[in-house]
């Protein structure tokens, strides 16, 4: 079992704190596996097996517990009175009125509670109101490239030879970063079948059913448009106009509703625009990135596959993993790919496949040069060149950056 150290460290840091630990992320991104790893950590640290109660609500063995009362009774009857109880509720959104059971379990001093969910609605509405200030969210993403190398057993000296490392990175870009796909050994047929199952489950359960979508074909058209326009700036009106002109009449309101559902299900992430001079978030525009590029390959194949935007997608997700709030940087009339904020600190990133052409290099550097503050600025590329500095702007190979401790 892959032990994801960054997430495990976060869970261990919150262990025994009187907070509900809420793990969120798309289905099959590794939340259940992470909970199992954490339970192993608990056992290794001296926690007794009787202190751990784990329920996965996608397991039919627990179908009878899918109401708040049944869940509450099942758990409370098994709590040890004289010791801490570690309670794990996986995919808890499948329980009707689950928030009532969660609230009741939370108030017990000898319960350390961990829950997971595959929809952002888990932390909205009544649950957010009931538990305001009493939970911490731990967003879980698919494998980073660093984790991918470990999971596919390529963490060796050979991995760091540029040809081998580049090949592994190409596989990572195309096939998938979802943990189980690594066990399919680049078998295209089986990977497509697996990704198809995830895609259809997310769309049917987390979008169509939750939002009561009537016209699934129009929804699919919106999804195809979004998957084909990763990293592009556009408005909901542009999406509406484009689909309407192609014969699929759809209002901007419906587009907004579908995009909201897709981000709630963690299949898409919205990267809003940020005025780096005025230091404020802008309401209009923004870009969308995909939680896993393998899903794009499943739906669209390699049609129109732009490695530049794919690289941008990888960098965006990695910045999220590193704890940044990520924005598209508006710098006057120019645009910085990413302004990454963490507290009072900020880093700027431009991402390009190659800048060996002097014209391309100057084009990528220009927005960063116009930003005259003291924060770090990076140009990330796939060029296998030594790091270089241009007026304080550091050019770094993106694979080196992904495997490094740099911001």
C-alpha cells in the first residue's frame, strides 16, 4: 500500500484534536487508501484494534447504516468508554441526514472523527452551519509525479536519467495519476475501461443525480468543451454561444449550473483571475483545470492534445498540493500563468514546453519582468537545460521542480 507521507503527516498532526477531519476529493483519488494507511500508523503507534471503527458506505455490508439514526446507534454501541475511539466514515454523503449523526458523534470527548466525501456539497448547507469552526478540510488529489514514481517502483537511479524520467513523465501526462491505474501497467485498454467507469460514476452520481440534470447530452457537450479547453480563458457566455452555434442551445445560467456541479464533484477546478497590482480577486474570467489528464484522454483521445496546456494543468495541481491558493495573474494587459499565494507570501509562475527560441523566451519572461515586486518568479519548461536566471527570474526544468522542495 502506498503511504502518502504529506497527507499522512497532515492527519497525524490533527490526531486527537477535537476537530472533525474531512477528506475531500474525486472518487478513486486515494481517500480510502489514505485512511487505511493512517489506521496502520495508529496501530503501529500503540492504538489497539478495538479503538478503531471503520465504515465504508460504498460497501453493501453497511447498507443498513445509511440513515443518521442507524449510523449513530451502530457507532455509539461500539464506543469504548475509557479510551479514545478513532471513527472513520468513508463516503459519508451516502447516509441520509448524515450531518445529524456527525454532529452528535462530534460532541463526545472520546471520539476522534474522520470522514470522507466525493462532493464539495459535503461541506455546504446544513453541515457547514452545524460544524462551523469544528472541522478541518484536507483536500486529496490524485498522485503527484513524485508519488507516481514511487507507486510504479521507478524510484531508482535509472529514473533520474533524463530519457527514463522523460518517458515516465509522458506516461504520467497521458494515462492517469489516479492510484489504481498504476497497477494496470500502461495497458491502454484496461486503463480506458477503468477511467470510463470512474467518469460515468462521477457524472451520473455526483452531477446528474445530485443536480437532477434533465438533458444529459447537453451536459456531455459542456464536459467535452471544458476538457478540450483546459487552461483557456473564457466566460460562460462564450461556452453558451459556442454550443448554441453548434446546434446545442443552452443558456448561460445552465452552463453556470453545470460548471458548478463539475467543480463540486472535483472533476474540474476553477482558477480565478487575480489582479497582482491591485491585490484583489477578479469576478470575471478565469480558467479551468482537470483533476486528472487521463480522463481527457478517455473522453477525447489524443485529439487536439496540447502538451503545453497539459503541462500547465500538472503545475496547477502541484501548487494546490503544496498548499497554495492559485490564481491566473492579471498584470496590466499581460497575464502570468499562475500567481500562487500562501499567507502573505506569493510566487509567480510561467509554464511553457520550451523556450529555446529567443522570441518565445522573451514572450514568456515579459509578464514576469513587468511584475516588479520582491516575490520569487519562475519559468518552468521541459527543456533539459541547467537552471538559468534572467533578471532574478529562475528558469527550471518542470520535472526537476516537481521532484524538488522549491515553492
